[in-house]
C-alpha cells in the first residue's frame, strides 16, 4: 500500500474501491462523480494547490513552522491557566485510542468504563461546588453560563411569567467572553440583560436571574452571601461562574445560596491547547434535574440485579426530543471531562487542596514582593489573580515582552496577573524583575509566604473511595485500563452506530 496520507487515513484499498464501484455500476470514481454531481455546481478548473506532501514531509513542514513561534510564559488568566498534566493520564487517556475513539455512550452495555469515569467527573464537580447534581460536562464556561440563563428563564414562576420578568442581571466582573455569549443568547429569546455593579444592583419583580463570577475577573473573591439573600427575596435565581480549583479553599457557592454553578475544568490537568477544547461543568439543585442541559450519568441496575451505569433522563435531550429538548447542547467534552475527573482521582482531596494552596501562596508571595517595591496592588481577598494599578502598562508591556512574559493589560494604568500550578520560584523572581526595570527600583527579595489569606472553606469534599485509592502511577494506570477494557472503541472494531445529531 502507498504511504501517502489518503491511503493510510481514509482507508479503502484499490480492491475495495473497485468492489464498491462495481456495486453501483460505475467504471471509476471520476465517472461516479460525473454521474451524480451536476456539472453546473462542479469547479471547471483544477484547484490551485501546491504539490502533495507525504505525511512525513508534512510533519517536518509544520515542525519547522512551529519553530517560528515564541513560547512566552503567560499569566493572563481569564479562565485559562497553565496546568500539569499527570503522565499516566496523558499516556493512558489523552493519547490512548481506547479512550479517544469510543463513540457517544448511548449503548450503556459497551460503555461502562467511560460512564464510570464521567460519573467520577460529576461527583467531583458536585462535591467542590457543594451542589446536589452535576452533568457530564458542556462545551465551555461561556455556553454553560448561557445554558444556566436559559434554564432559569424556563423555570420562572407563574407570577414571574405574569409580570413578564425578563431581566437577567450580569455582574460586570464576569469574564468578558461569558458576557459576550450571554448577549448573543439573550436577545433572540426575549431576555433583557442588565450588566453592572453587583454591589449597587437592586432586583424587582421583573428580574428572574443573576450571574456572578467567583472569584471575579479582577481576582477578588467577594462575599456574595448578602447579595444572594437580597435578590432571592424577589424570587431571583442565581448562577455563579466559579473557578473550580479555587473552591478547594473558598466557601463553595452551594453553601451561600447559589442555584447553579458553572465553569471550566481546564486547570484540572487539561492543556490549554491554544484555547480549547476544554470541558465545562454545570452543577445545580435537584429541583432543576429535568431541565438541566447536557448529559447526566446515573446509577441503575442491570438485568441480573447488579449495579450498572447509564445516561439518565435522556428525554430532556435533543436526540430524543428534537425541537422540544430542554437544550440544544446534545454533546459534551467527554474525553476532557474524563481527564479532569481522573485528575481528581489521582490527586485526591489532599492533593487538590495542596495544589490550590500552592497556587494561592504564590500569588500572595508575588503581591507581597511587589508591594515591598512600592507597586500598588489593590487586591485584598484573592485566590490566584492580583490587580495592579497606577503603573505605566505600555512601558511594562514592553519590558515584559522582552522577557517573554504575558500579563493581562486592562488599560494604560491597570493590569492583572494570574498564577497557576506550573509557576516556580524563578518565575516569580522574573516577574518582580520586570516591574523593577520599569519602576527603577531594586528588585524586592522574594520570600515565600506560608499563610493563606483566603482559605475559608470548612466542608469536606472528594470523600468517596474512588478519590482515595489510586494515587500512584501504577494504581491509576491499572484503574484506567480496567475501565478501558469495559468499553468498545475503534481499537476493537468499527462501531455500528450513526450520529443522530
């Protein structure tokens, strides 16, 4: 067989093509095209393309192109963070066709492994958010927020519908991409967005929902309890877009009244990947379970009375209800959700808390060093992101880019810096040096801080045995393999299912 890309990746051999052409009584593929595709829609001239490359040649070509890029250290944040992908998860899930070629688990009999891995994901999310139920992931944080808004709109009380309650409040401290998606989704379905300061917003009988960011886009971990209590007096449902890792330290939204919690699980061991894909999470109260978007994995019993898993409440979904579905989000980021869930399995509660604490203490250490240099850090109660103001960001950006470092520049005088689990002591020293070069002051000595300023969570999480058994590479590898062996994927055979979306 030829080593070209077409032969290897599309599949049919010359004899296969001949057999198929014989069945349809065509002499060649060109003849088949001539007989089936109208001439008036076919391109009359050849495509203007360069000569074909072999797969090896193309791999070398894109490798050379890749070398032209400069890989900066990025501390931009805004929902995306550096993360350490555990080696057993990278090798045995992300790079394993036994996991990435399996089809949507509509047939539970050949998907028990993935269903268990997704159930782990749901358990992780509901534990960390302190909510009653969670789905098996959505596309991204922004669309998850839009789904929450739609869910609230469809859950309005009779009194709210009578009052034409169509106002949805959005804190102006939400992520910018989330605000943009909410704007796009709101207009066609008759929702009026009110974007503003949550501290000054007053709800009334025309307000049905609210969206908050936790921590806020500027890094501040606000205490929203009084706000939530106040708006609920008007029947307002509250969604919180939360940083999942921060909830290992911060009081979770479920404990101060949130009706829904959404976010991104990317920093649970899923590479940034130039912006995606990543698995969003969606957690809510049990009362919303029949209108929650996306898939839900539930525990049932098989014909022999043994525990078994399946996708639950499927009558909500598009592949069954079509235009009457509760949401048009019929797909999920299953592979990435499985990775994120397995990250929690691998680290356990102690490991997740240790990672969150390290990230937080690095931010506190950086803030302290900058303040000691006279830099104005306005953040008071934060997890991983600090806000700096009264500095020439144009000059700072030039110095930072010279050092191959990216920050998040808000305006001419303000920026934010978000740290993550990949940050080392040298990285903090380098950041301080950039500020020193702009302020003209000697770099402050970076002294590690060992006391957190925002660790107020008291409730336990990840107590299920699954998060306390597989903390070595070998143990996790065996667990992943046991799950893989329960599934059917392209490593076994072709999959006799067609897409229904």
